[in-house]
C-alpha cells in the first residue's frame, strides 16, 4: 500500500490477487476489490465468473474496506460490490466520493447486529447485556479490525450501552463463525457481531438483539461502487452492474454455496453449481439484458 492509500500492482502479494482466463478480443481487464464479508466474497466471485464468460480478464484483490475505497479513488481498482451506505462505510465514502461512481443499490435491507443463539431466552436487547459480562466470559466475538461493524461496535454501541466490562475480540469472520458454531453445538452463551444479509441465519437459529438506542443506525443499502470514469470506459459492464439485484433467498443460497458448502479455493465450482439452477441463471440473464 502506498503512502497515499493507492494499491501498487507490483507489490501485491500473490495470494491476494487472482487472475483468471485469457483476455479476449472483445473484453478487457477488470479489477475487482473485495473484503472478507461473506456477501462480498460471494458476489465478487459471481461477477468474476459472469465477466469471464463475457470475455473479460478478471483480477480480484482482497483488502480491508478503507484501502478498497482508496484503491478505487486512485483508479487501481475498477469496482467493489459491497459498499454499505449511508452508515457503515460513511467515513470512506465521505473521504473519496469525489473520485468514485455509485452504480446503484443491489440489496436494500442491510443491517448491523449483535446476535445470540435463540436459546438465550433472557437476552433480547443489547441493553440486556449490561452487567452480564460473566455469562459471556467478558467477550463479544467480533470480526476484522478494519470493518465498519467493528468500528461502530467499539465507538458507539459498547459505550452507549455501558458494556465497558466486555472486550470485543477482533479477528476474522471465519473465526467468529467457527466460535458461534462451537457454542451452539454445546448450547453455551455467546454474543457475536453479525450483519444481514448473511447465510448463517439459515444455518442456525439466531436472534438479533434489539437496539433501542439506534446506535447501529437505521440500516444500510448495499451499493456497487466503481472508480471515477469506469462507466465511460466500460459502458456494457456498468450497465450490467446497475441492473444487479438480489433478494434474501437468492443471496443466501449463493453465499452458502460459496462460503459453506464448497469453501475457499472452490469458488468457481460453487458459482457453477448455483448457476445450474434455472432460476439463478435466469436472474443473471436478466442483469445482462437477455
């Protein structure tokens, strides 16, 4: 990462960039920036597959959210499928919006949550956590340090609800999901940072805690964010991305296939399996105007 927040192509670790399929006569190279949120992983790999089928060469670069926005603004990345606005990524958007394009909303019910297993019948609100740190070993199990969800939990939610006797464990989304699964298998108390949409709600019986103070905000919409000039340079792709829409069911099945059923390293197989369902292929065909 350069001092200005740009993404120098020559210094990216090989593990962070995926390059697939030769460039065709009709296509070009598209660089997708992505973060380790499950819907971003799933939709980024979906668009990688779609664009390759249309003759484009696709590079995928994983970063935290702040560097993704900086990379888009610098022109080092082309687009990003997981722009949470107006709340979660507000700081990044405000800083770079003059150098970005908003290609539209593809999901309109994004929310940030503190979540417990449904068997925790006495914990129904974030306010119920106050004074009960011992029940949870003083831990709220979180995700990546650079996530907007992490920032809001630390800076607004925990102080706002008097949760000073808790520690927010910062780590990764897979680690949080693994801890959640282990706790549920043993019917142990656990509270995690989570968000909707997420496939894990279909895998476990979970309960989002009420946020009576509204400290997580009223909810976000998920946008496609592109570098400035992307639409002029790639009008067909920009049009397809602007048509992109998913509902709860289609996103849940896609994310679960990519993240849970197939897993890391088998994303292409997951996408192909998902597209083998006629309704899913018809959905994609609609985005492409077919």
